[in-house]
C-alpha cells in the first residue's frame, strides 16, 4: 500500500510540480475499493435491519390473523431467518473492514514518514532521534484506530434514517415524524456539545506536547540532572503536567 500511495503522490507532483501533493487524496485513491466495499456492506446491513423489522411485523400479523393459512407464517419465518443470516454475514465483514482499513492507512502513513525521516540531514537527526520522531507521529496517528471505525456512519446513517422513516410511515403514519424530527433536531445540539469539548481537546494536545517535550529533555540530560540532584524537581514538573492532562481527559469524557 505504501508503494501505491507513493505512486499517486508522484502523479500529483508530475501534474502540479509547483503545488504540494495532497496525501489525503493519495490515500483515498489507494484505498478506494476497500472504502467503497466498506460503505456498501454497512449500507446493506442497515437496510437489512430495517427490512427485518418489517418482516417481523408481517410475521406477527400472519400469526395473529386466524383467516390466513398456516404456511403464511412459516413463509415469513423463513424470510426472516434468511435476512438475519445475511445481516450477520454483512456485520462480520463490516467489523473486519472497519478495523482493517484504518490500520492499513495508519501503518502506511507511518512507513511513509519513516522513509522521509531516513532521508533527513545528519544535523536534523541530531536535533531529534528517528525513534523519538516516529513515536510522536505514531501516537498522533492512533486517531485512525480510535475514531475511523465509525467514519462510515457519516454516509450510511443517511440511508438508514430514510429507510427507517419509510418503515415507520407505513406502520404509524405521519405521527412517526415526531420521533424522526427529534432525532434530526438533535444534530444542532450535538454541534453545541462538540464545540464545548473542542477547547479541552485543544488544551490536552498542548499539555501532552509539553509533557513529552519535558520528558524527552529529562531523559537526554539525566546525567546533568543527577549531578545537581534536580531529578525530583523535574519529576514533580512532569507529574503536574500529567495531572493536568488527566483532568482534561476527564473533562472531555464527561
């Protein structure tokens, strides 16, 4: 995958030599079929879940209506079993791709950064070691494993909401719009909560950077610190930053 990303980056450089290449675009072009399959399977899973609710309704109606023949209930039971089997299959593949795709992207970006770091000048590498730089980058790229698993919901949830609205309209009529409207109107409320949590997230990033920088300086100058017995002072400074970081993380979670 790293070679494919480099290939797409090289094409961008050839087309626009005076413009910086877009890494995001190169990653999307490299993973386009995996991303399409990921979204398609998730959409099918959503639609099958909605369809299973309608089939359950038909099954209950056929079972509770004595005028209908017995085989009618068996027919809907068989359809429901088939839908559940297919939905379980889709869910399994969706879970597999939701962890596979972000991991591939993360490892490929780390590999690209490693290739770039090894091409830096000796002076630059003396300022910060290769391993330290890769550790910092890898910790920042962990967001792919933490949040990218749910990125497909941005598209598939639209289809799920439309299909659910259609099913509720068939079952309950216009009164279903009260519940659907509540869900839609909660989107601005989510935006408000997002803006409230953005400041502690930004503060946490700054505190984390300060803690990593201070810890790196402590490790690099450990001989000087021990000679002047400053290690406890630096330990307390790192502890204060860590407490601030934990406090901000708690704020974000709340």
